C-alpha cells in the first residue's frame, strides 16, 4: 500500500473508533450517474454508509427527515435550474436538522458562492474535480465536526476574508435601539421603551446609520439582519 493509501486507512480507522458506527450519508445531486459513482466510492469505506439519495430539494428534505444522516453531500445546482436552490436547501437542512452537517460537492466555484454556502450553514465546500482521497478526508473531517475545504475553496474563503468590510461595532444601547427598529417602532415608542428622550433616540439612530453607511431605517434593519447583528 502506498503512503496515500496508508493515510486513508488510518483516517478510516480513526473515524470508526471515534463514532458509534459508520458515518451516515445522504447524496443530493440531480444526476443519477454522479450519485451512483459516489455511492460506489463511499461504500468501499468501512466507516462510511450511504443511507439515502435525492435528486431534488423536495426529495432531499423527505429523505433527510426519514434517515437522519450525519452528513448531506450536496450539489448546489439542482434540477430546477435556480442557482439559489442549493443554497436555500442547505439553510433548511442545517436549520431544521442541527445534527446533520452539509458538505457541498459541486462543479461551481467562485468566491461569492463559497462564502454564501458557508453563510447558509455548510460545513465544507469541495469541487467535483477533487481526487477521491481528498473527498474522503473532507467527509471524515466534517464527521468530526471540523470544517473542510479543498485548496481552491480555501483560497476563495481567504480572499473573501481579506476583502470583507469590517463589521460595525455598536454599543449595548445602540444594539437595543437596533432591535426596536427591527420591530418597526417609532423614535417616540423606542424612547418610551428605553426610558430615554426622543432626541436621544434620534442621536443613536443617526450614529447607527453612519456606522452602517445606510440611508434609511429600512436599510439599517436589512444590513443589520444580513450581518447577523440582530
């Protein structure tokens, strides 16, 4: 056995020792031949088991609910042709099944897509031209609650981190005002809730808008929600 094969065998043994049983995997890809190829690769590994397949988002939700897998191997481009369908499915799976991790396996690679997949809950991102050894390592890493990115995806994440704008910093009072803004309260109502004057509320709202470079209260709420501030 070569060094690469030895490494894979060691990882398989370690994965089996750490878990109570094989890692349960659901394959979500609209191409049957891809699913069959993946199944044939994964089922050769003693610590991995494919417990279901799906070709659409609707099928995936049903299969995951029924099989409760450890990992969903997800292609972002599914049969409807909507570029966002895979991202939306990723968010629904990770939100509705906290015990299930999503590892994206797709042909598409650009910086924004990698970042959006992570924002939608993906634990890792691997392109389909990766070799078998790297795919298996990524699956086992995700099974250990680690993140997994191939070299191209990791570079995309690093570029995004370098170019991402700095997240605004808010005081506790500004955060409270933000939460009230998100509820649609007026300055007067916010002042009454916080026991401060309407003028003070206006001061905080102006500061928040300045920090977020926003032109309206609605934009403030939208950007704050997108950033996960509220």
